[in-house]
């Protein structure tokens, strides 16, 4: 039986915990124990690390650099289970270069650990190395990150079990699971759990020639996942496991299939949408991760300025009309609609939503999910919703003329309607509806507000620093963004990415929205009736004070929230 975490604590620290706290500490995973202990004692992670190391007589490993031979020193599963990693440690060069090199068994093995070492851990380490052990405590998040980078996600699960190592959970159960199927189950669970930890929105399993590539989409960008070296051997079993979890036909490999998985990981309940597609090597599998209990955003958290919020809130008080949010897939449209609903949600309003899928639960609202496979489309659901005496209706997406017509008719009969469209900018939503076959006079009468939005990566608040700016490059960038070049005059520094443990070295953590708010006035109504182009509508709106996506992005740059490169990447690419 493994030693309880609370039993390893130095007496000076253990005496400050009650029985319930000791139990909670022992039940936490090794990666979370330091944070849990700090929470009990009112200290942050770094403060707790210093106090714990001093009380236990251990050093602290700050600038972790893994031992280049880390993979060969210890089994990956042991490293995973105990959250330890062999590290480089400064050693003085020998005074006499001609002296004999010390025997390998005399060279200390330095280990960074996320928690205090116990006797069981030490016994296993002595089994795999005869070298003296030197322990260092380190920030658990950094230790875990290095394990992922050097051993690969889930490598401990797929590792060949011929070394006699038995996982702690197996010891507790007095049995060892060595079945290959069980290893694949553990691996898939590890991959999804790590995606949740990295706040990924998608996971892609992509068969290549001689390899299986796995990538996460984090903050809108695809990130390769470090993987175990023997992954290819398990490729077919991994894909089959995903299909079984999604209740798909594992024998059908010629046709695309869609399914869903209910998954619990790290305290999160996920609704995972699964899509398979045949390729020349094997089936490609994509997972869309939808956290059922993720925190709903307010308008502040979306990144809206007070001026932008004021424009939207004014329209939210209208008794009827249509508010549209536009943008490409993954630009946060559903999140914005949810924030608007929460803003107006009240006991005297009956709010009904029609979604695919339901991403956020809104207390007090009636939420319905479309099911096209049984004939419940957006149009059909919206038609039935009108018989439910709603005050406010949210339609997840306007995909066709029928849905658009019903939505417009709903707004003209005294309902406030929220929905989304896929267009490059806000004025483009008007011409898109007209192109669908909706009469311009209906569009002009029903549409009150169109919001175009994008998501840009947010600078990491822990490491971002002001950096000198090239005036020439800045002026060129402002020209591309169609902003006034004179705004570059007073600027000498802008915040830029640096990289730290918290942001995994990227310099960015999370995303923030940039917005283009298009509000119809009488002049714009007349242009819509004349079927004027998107460009003409946009020019008129800008003359009336509309701030474009690029200009909104520039405000975020000046505020130190993001960078020029991010705004240029998102705005210029999507608007070409």
C-alpha cells in the first residue's frame, strides 16, 4: 500500500491540518497536492513549495532541464504515476581533465518531483537504477509538462510491461492489468484528459504514412501532441476504441460516421462530438470537446469595451427584432449569444433556445437540441417554438431560407430573436440574407443589430512584457488594418509574448474577442432596400461611427491584451 500524502508531511506542517484536510490531501492527485496544501494554509503554490522544501530538507529545482537520457533511465509509467523526472543538475568540471571518469553507479541521479518522495517510490527507483538519488521539489505543472514533452502523452499507458513495474493503483487492488486493450483504454483516457487540461477544443487523430499524428486545437491553433515512440503499433486499436466509445460501427471503415461520447475527466463533464472519415492510410477521427459545466462568459469576459456593451445592451431591451452574430466556425458566436441571454434573463421573460449542440446551460431558459436525423431541423423546431408563447427566441444558426423566413416573421410578430450566420463581416450578413431569397424590405424591417467577431489569443498575464516597437513595421501594420497611421507616433513599446510555465512557453493563454457592431439606421435601411453591395453598406456604417474588426483589434493591442501579429493573422486572413 502506498504511503498517504499526509503521512509524508513534516510534523511542523502536518500539525496545522485537521483530519478532514489530511484526508482531502491524500485523495488529491500528486499533481494537485501542493496546490491543495497551499489552499489549506493560505499560501500560493510558490510559497508553499518553499516552505515544504525547507521543512523536508529538500532542494527546489527552479530552471528545470530534463536529463537527455531521461527516456532510458526510468519506465515511462513510473514517471507518470509518481510525477517525477530525471533532470540535469550543475556539477563542477573535473580539475584534472585526464582523470578517470567516475563509475556510472557513483553519479547521483537528480530527480524533480511534484510531491514528497515516499518509500514505495524510492524502492522502485532503486530497482531501475543503482545510482544515488538526489531529490528536488518543483512546481507540479512544470514537472508534468516536462514529462509530456519527453515521454509523450499517455506513454506510460502504452509502455510494454516487461520490467516488473506495478502501478500504485494496481498494488492497491492486488492485481496488475497488462492486457493490451486495457492499455489502449488508458491511453485514450490520457489523451482526452490532457486535452481538457490544455483547454483544447478539438482533438484530431490523423493517420499518416508510418505514423499516427495527434493534434490539439488550443486557443484556435493546432498544436502537435508529443507521443510515445511505439504508438503506431496501437493505431488500429486506438481508432476502434474511439468508435466503440462513440457507439459507431467498428467494422464500417469505408464511410464517414458521426457519434458522441459522454466523458468525465479532471472534474469536467464533456459532451464529445465524434466524426470519422476514411483516408488512404486509415480512418481519421476528430473529437469536438464540449464542456457541459464550463463557465459561462459575461459581456466583460468576452472582451467587449464599455462602449460596445452599451450599444448592444440598448438593443437587448427592445421587445422585438433580430440580433445576429456572425463569424467563422470557432469564433465564439454561441458564447456571445449565451452572454446576451444571461444579460436579459429574468422571471418575467420566457426564453426558448434551439441549438446544435447545447453548449451552455442557462438557468430558467427552455433549451432544445435539433435532431436532423429524425426530422427536427432548425426550421421545424422554430415553427413549433412559436406555439410555446416565447418572448425571446435563440436560434443556433440560420442555415437556409426557410429558417431565415420564420426567424424574420417571428421578429415582426413581437419576438426578440437571436441567431448566427457565417459571414466575413457584419454588413455581409445583410447581403447574405438577401442572397438567400429574403426580400430586402423584410431584412431592413427585422434586423436591428449585427455583430461580427473573431477570437485572438490573449497575452499571458504572468509573462507578457513591454517590448520596443519598430515604427516602420507599426505604420505598415496600421495601414493593413486601415487604422490611422498617426496613432503610431506616441507609441514606443507594446506588450509582447515572452513564455513561461503557465502558458507552456507560448506567451499566450486564453483568447479574447474583437468585435464589429453594425447597427441599422434610416440611411442604411434605404441602402438595403436598394440592394446595395456589402462594400457600400460597410462604407456608410463606418461614416456613421462603426468600428471595424481591425480597429477593435488595435484597441486590444494598445490595451496590452494581444499583439499585432495575432490581429493581423485573424483579421487579414479571414477577410481576404
